[in-house]
């Protein structure tokens, strides 16, 4: 006798969790959705009853050896389950939203933008706002030679930039060639036999080509060192210039890009320079987030009609005998800023100097019977340093009450380093593109080819590829693209 085909899953007397003696028949070989109010027993029926019993029966068919590696669910509280097959389940899980995710990164359109700006974009000088140009080796040597005689200089060649590996063979090659020092991830080290790095970490390696002092007699040696560094560093070198007995300034020179006015050198544009997930592109202040927990100007200066001396800067408080107040008073006296004038009447540059400090500013503060010369950092950077270093919870909380989530002061919320935001196409940087909604972006890119010169026209296929990639998304979202994507992602950004 041929048994009839089982077409249903029959459940009788299901009492698992909040189920009250439920009887139900579910058709097999079909997609069945269980719906209902929260707490009505959907998961109890689907996972804790039907799936649990299917898994239990399946595991019990295996050998004792196999069962020891598998978790067995307990028998559900049910009278009868018939027509059940071995079952699998997909966990119900809510995906967390990364603060770095945008519509552009999720859809991978941003990868095309990074490639486009790296290959077509024009680098402008951060200081002079003019296009940069190539710099010759002679110009680099001349720029280094401009430092005072006797200044110590170290010539470094960047041989590895942001790549993983142990580099054992590379260090051994340098050692055999007679080099003795390298700078690994910003730290100078001696090259020793068997030297290697953690394999799965990202590293930057710079080979120390020469160490010398600026002198007319050493001009030939400097030229040869710069030439060797440029050859190994593929057109770029780092010069460590001594500024004081314990301080060195890192200056980058490149035969590819430098400003014709001020001489500042820039790296050759690369896709990772436009990634806010990469340390080579992300703003160092906010680490690529575009915003940070920092002092809120509205909380720091609640009443502009009050003077600094009477507590206009709320976290600083009224004038009193503290170390920070002594610095503020000395700085204001030196720069002729009136602490008794309502803070709202102070010039903006003077107020910013008090709050955030000024480049090269120093003050002389009386400490007991002696005067101490001290660099003036500014009120807010000093309090921020105190907040980060203190181990006293009450001190930290007293400063945090003036904090709020604000746009990064360095990048203005663009999340990239300042020099990378000065790479433009049609006078617009990549941050401008990421603020466009889908419809505006499609229009801007469709007109972009008219702004490219003959040298850039061969990369027109990148634009077409980006439009092809964006078209299905555009059609799916419809005319309300920007608003719909904003609701999905929590922002109107590519």
C-alpha cells in the first residue's frame, strides 16, 4: 500500500512559553509567514516549537560521536508534531549602523569617486590655493640647503606606505647594502639581523639614507643622498630637520607635486587618500568621523555680555589664582586683550586666540619666586588635555558638561585631511559630491565631462561606470531618492 504524500505540518497542543495549547496546520513546500502582535507567540511557535523539534529529531539520528559536537535543543512542550522534516533556521538579527557608513560606501559608488579623484583631480596648495606642479631634484636640494648652517638633517626614503607584511627580506636587503637605520611607523630603529614586523599589521617604512649637517662643503653629499632617496622612494623623500636639540620637523618633498609659490610638497593622489576608513585619508582630529565630542561654543560662552574676568568662559570660571588663569592673564596682557571687556565685543581672532591658542604663543608665569616661560595652548585645549589625563571622575564630569557632539574643527565635517580636500575636479572636492542626493549627483556627473581637459578625457569610462552603477539605485528609489535614502541611512549623503 502506497502511503499518501504528507502535505502539511500538524501541531497539536503547543504550550511553549506563552502559547496556550495551540493547534495549527501549516502547508509544506510553501513559503509561510507567521505574523501577529509583539508577544503573540510567533517566535515561540516558529523557533522554539517547530524548529526545535526538527533539529532535535535530526540530531538524534546521528551517532553519539557526532552528537557531542552539536548543541541539542530541549524537547518543546507540545503534544504532537507530524509531517516535520529536518530543519535549519536563520537567526533574527538587527544589523548595527556604523557611523562611517553612507549610501555611497554601502552601494560602493564611493569607491568609483575615490578612483576618479585620484586619477583626474587637480591638487591645489592648502596655503596659496593655486594648482601645484612638479618639483625638480635641484629645487628640493636648494630648499633643504636654505636652513641655517649647522642644522642637522636626516634624509629618509619612503619605501613602504601603508602595507601589511613582515618585510624580513627587505630589512636584510637594506642591511647588506650598508644601511643601518630605518623609521618604522614613525619610530627610528637600528637595522639588525633577522629584523621583522608583525605580518598582519599595516606599516610605513622609511629608509634613512643619510644623516648630515647643513654646510656648503656637504652640498655634493646632500645632492647624492637626495637623489638616492628619490630613486628608492619613487619620487618622494622625507627630510627630518632639527628645530631644537630634542625636536625634529618632518618635511615631505616630492618631484611630482609642489606649490610654485610657497614650495610646499604634496603626495601623488591615490584612492586611499580619499577614504575616511584609512589612516592615510581620514582627518587625524576626528579620525574620519566628521564629528567629535568637544566643547560646545554655546555652552562655553553662555552670555556674551559678560567679561572674561567675570566668568564669560564658563569652564574657566571667574578670575582667580589658578595655574590656567595665570596663563590666560599673562597672555591677555602680552597681546593687549582686555579681560574686563564684554566677551561679545572682543574681535573674533582675539577670542579664538584666548580659547584655542596662537601659533608660537608663549607666556611667562610667576611660580613662587621664579618666572616660568610656558607655551600658551589656549583655554579649551588645556582643559581638554586635563580631561584626557585626569584620573578623577569628578574633574572629568565637571569638564564634560560643556561637551557636545560638534563638527570637527579641522575638516569641518568632511572627514578627510585638509590637503586631500584641496584636490578638486571642476573646482569641487570629493566632500561636495558626498553631500549631493542621488538626483543632484546624477545631474552633476552627467555634466562633468564638459569640465575635463584633453588629458583627462581618456578616463571618461569611469564616469560612465559610475552612472551605470547608480542607475538601478536611481530607478529603484524614484523621484524621492534623496529623502528615501536619507530615511534608510539616516543621512542625505552619497
